[in-house]
């Protein structure tokens, strides 16, 4: 066995061992995973610092490829590193120039066909008019730490909009994403309370979306912060549910009022036959879990009539996706919110008639 094969074998063994469940107590079990970057000397560097830097680059690649895997460093990764550095600089400069904005995507209740809320989503258009997809810039923002500034920007912008909607007789709950890095900051609870107080918005209108993996970072610390949010009236939902290795006992102890089914499960439902697939079984299990824990379940990424019908039949509570509407500027969605508050929701606002037709075929 040559060096590369031996190193690969050791790395895989390490990854396998780390994937074993860790029992913290009689009731609590935690699952972790490892993303490993590999380098060799002298091919990838002749000194320790270079080897570590290149191994870190390979590890980042392992994370972006889906985590829980081993990746060897290569010359191609050097180019990716340079591109990430340039994008990170562009994010910082674009933020300072005010190129980022917040759009809102509607969320619908599936049994009453009514609009129940919106999700605040960050969008970036460069000074050259280029739209940069969140999937391209968000991972780099997380790696560079800019995600904390972007998260704070979304919260502040959303609160400004909530206050404006409230003054105009419109309003609903607004879901706002909170990154893992932002959630780990010691002063986040006080900062959130200060923003809510400054804009004088009802805290009940805000719902923080925390990814499942972020919620698993530090059990007691995360629970303490989420409980502080709920104490001030802010809702908490677990985003991308079903994509990490969460303990049901851990979920039971979280102050959560909503689970969001990851869009990857919904997008996999393309034909009637897919309703018997593992992805469909995952959706069924999550909906059943939500009902048993009295937690609202929202399906993301709904794009077809078949998906909508499937979710409706399961008794899924709410849904969002391009079938209902793409993210849009606040003034575009405001008429629907005004009619929602006035109790005059019509087809032109929340499209319940259209949704009812889709559900019933």
C-alpha cells in the first residue's frame, strides 16, 4: 500500500469512527460527522504551513461537496481558493455599496388556501447589474464571517418593513434566517431585542429560521438563546429539517414551533410513483412528527401541482415555492397582506382559488 492509499484509509477510518453516535447522557445521543482534507509532501507543499493551508482548502471542498467525506488537495482547488477570495472581497465591497436587498416569498396554509406569512430572503445585484445566486455567495459569506453582517442587515431591513406594513394596516409573520455563526455570537439576544425595540415592531411578527445543523452545534448554549427569543415573543423554526442527524430527544427539548421540510425532499416528487420513494417517506415522517409534537410543518420548494396535492393529502400545514410565487419586493406583496388583515383575501391576492384548483386537480 502506497502513502496515498494508506492516508486515505486512515482518514476514512477516522471519519467512520467520528460518525458513531455519542451518548452524552442516558436520554441524549448526539451524532457528528467529519470533513477531512488531505495533502502530501512534497507534492502539495514542502513546509508545514503550506501543507496545513492546502489541507484546509481540501477540507472546505469536502464541506461544500456535502460534508462527511475526505478530499485530496489538487491544483484545481488553488483556483477555487482564489475565486473564493475574490468573491469574499466582492461581497464586502458590495455590502458597503448597498447592493444587497431583501425580498419576500409568500407562505400559504394548505387547508384554508390562505396566505399566512412571508420569508425574508437576501438578494444581491452587483453594480454591473449581475444577479448573484445565494447558493454562490452565502457559503463564502459564512467562511469569511460576512454572514453575521448580512444576517443583521436582513433583520434590520425586515423590521423596517414590518413596521411600515403595520402602519399601513398590513402584516403577517415574517420568517428570517439566522446563520450558525450569527447564532453563536454571545450578544445576539441583546442585539435582536434592541433592533425590535428600535423599530417598535410586534415581536410576534418575527420568526427566526435556524438550520437543523446550526441547532445541533451546542445543545445547552443554543437552547438558552432560542428560549430567550421565544421569551421575547419571537417564533423559532428549524430549517432544512431532515438533512442533519438530529436526536428526537434533542428536538423535544428545543423551543420550536415550526419544522421546514427541506426542498430536496419535495423536489424529488416528480411523478405519482415518487410518492412511494424514500424522499416521500421522509416527508410523511416529518409531517407525522410535527403533528405528534404539535409543531407546524412547512414544505419548501413546491413547484408542481403533483407536489401540492401530495402535501395536501398528507395534511402538511403550510408550503412555499415557485408554484405560489417567487420572492418579490415588499411593495409587490403588500396588497395581499392588506387584504389578509382586512379579511378580504381574494384570488388576486393570496390566490386561494387557484390553489384549490391545483389541489383538487
